[in-house]
C-alpha cells in the first residue's frame, strides 16, 4: 500500500496558492485492508475513506468506464492492480493530474507541470468527453486562474461535447453549483467567455448569451456591447469582494436588453421589467437559492431608479425605499445598492467613478428606518385612521423624515448613471 497527495493540493502548492485540503490516492490496497488499518469508509459511488487521525480523504486508485449518458453514467473499477498513472489518466486537466508521494517526489505522467508553467488548460485524455460537468469546470478554472488559456484541442473537444448534446444531460443543481463557484472566482468574466466559446452559454443561459453584440448608448456605456458590460460588472464584483447573491444579481440585471428589437437599439426602453421576468426565469431553471433570486429580481427591476436617486425628490425616494422593501429587508437593500454601484463601475474607463446614489440612499434609509413608526401609527389611530390610512400616515412621515435628512446633509443633485 502506497499513498499519494493528488489533484488541487499539488497544483495549488506549485502555484504558491494556499492549500487547505489534501486529497490522497491509495495504490495497492483493498477496502478490507483500509478498514483494518482504522480508516472510516465514507464513499458511496467509489471507495473513499477518512484517515483515522487527520480525517483527510483517501480514495483507492480507480478507473472508470462510461456506461450511460450524463455525469452519473459510470462504472468504477478499484482494485490493488490499478496504478497511480491509471487513476490520473481519468482526471480532467493535466494541471489536476499530478501527484506527490509521501517524501515529496512529483509524479507527473501527463505534463501538468509543463502546462502549469505555460498557463494552459489541457485535457488529460479523451475520457474528458465522458463527463459533461467538465464543460462547466473548464470555464470555472479559466475564471480562477488568471492568464490561463484553453488548449485548442481541448476547446475543440468541448465544442464537440456541446454539439453532441452532453450539456443537456446536466441537472440544474449541478449547473448552479458550478456557475455559482465560477461567479465567485477572481475573473468571472472568463467563465462567460469560455462558456460562450464552447457554445455552452447559449444552451445553459441563453438569456445571458443574447446580450453579446447588443449595443448601448456610448454616452453612458463607452464599452458599447452589453455582453462586454456584463463581464466588466462581474469583474468589478470580484474586485469589491461582493457576495454570491450580489454577483448573481449583476449577472441578471440587464437581461431584458437582449430582447430589445434591433430597430430600437441602442436605447432599451422598458428593459427593467423584461429583465426582472428573465431573471426569475433563469433563477428558476438553475434552481438558485431564494435569496439570490429575489435580489436579482429587485436589482433588475429597480437599478435604473437607484441610479437616478440623486435626481429624485423625497416622495419618490421614499417610494423607492418601500418598493425595495428596505424597511423589512435592510440587508437585501444594502446588497441591491452594491450591485447597482458595480453596474455603474463596470464600464470602460469609469471603473473608479464615484457613485453618489449608494451613500445617498444609505443615509435617507437610515433616517427613515429610525423614525418611530409605532408612534406615528398610534397617532393616526387616535385620529380614527384605519388600514390603508395608517399606512399612508407612516408613508407621509417617512417622506418628511427623508426631506429633513436631505436638508441636513445639504443634498445637491448630481449626475446619474444611466442603466
């Protein structure tokens, strides 16, 4: 029995990136021998064990044989005769198909170190094509490792997989898992670029794919192309370390522009409502979490109004706060403001621009939220108000509070960021 550290731990250590988890492959052992040595069995689809002391995962060296479409259609073969090279041959990319033995010696039968140095994402073998999840993983790795390119032969193989319908075998939960992880990488724009080059973006997220080639007014969008703008917004989200909910909202905020008739370009009147509908549809298809879905719908619907906040009067600002459900969902409202700032910064040459709407709305919301609504309601009830009349009294009190906050801060109308 011999064990090797494999995969991401080897790769990341060679890149100088932090390594938190170690995965091991065990050669020359059986499940019975692993259990006798004190390991705990945890694998369902193939033999995986936890080390009795470190609790790190140890998998028996294995090979796989494709038996059905999709990413679950495999038969696993794990016996003492399976070599480390056999096991590594089944892995996705050469940079993930390296190992180190316990004394630190590198085992690299498929050129992973060479590709790591050259910053190339290359498939190990034709077995890559048997797992459609790898279509997404390739794009996700491109987003993680800045400056890496996809080998031409790997891109050709993935395109063939997409054309063969392998991407259609992916279940929504797995697509969401990979897309969410890619959105949280350092360069999420690269995920979209690679998915688009693969042909997978049009199959998995056609609402996003339709944005490419759609122009916007150059006065507000020097980058012109709506798809390019989306990529810039997502990369700004990474720069500002935005949470996943915000990044998904950024992904969805302009989807309606992809449905604007060409004869109406470059203007996109009413795209906000269309964006909300499409955002909800995309989130439902991907089975995105509720919090991500609701924030995406809110930002899609209201981002233009939030951009215009510095031009709005107190009554309009108060209505905006109420439409955003800010008083019941303050954290979601704060995330909506961040998403809108990222939208404003994700434009060519405007990445460092000030975004006055966010501090303005933060201040007026804080003032309005601090207003004692219970006292206002009690006063209204004492006057005989009921139902909607009480809500109207609270609204009017909020308007006055917002007006006072603007006056105290010496608010002046500034330039707005168009949608």
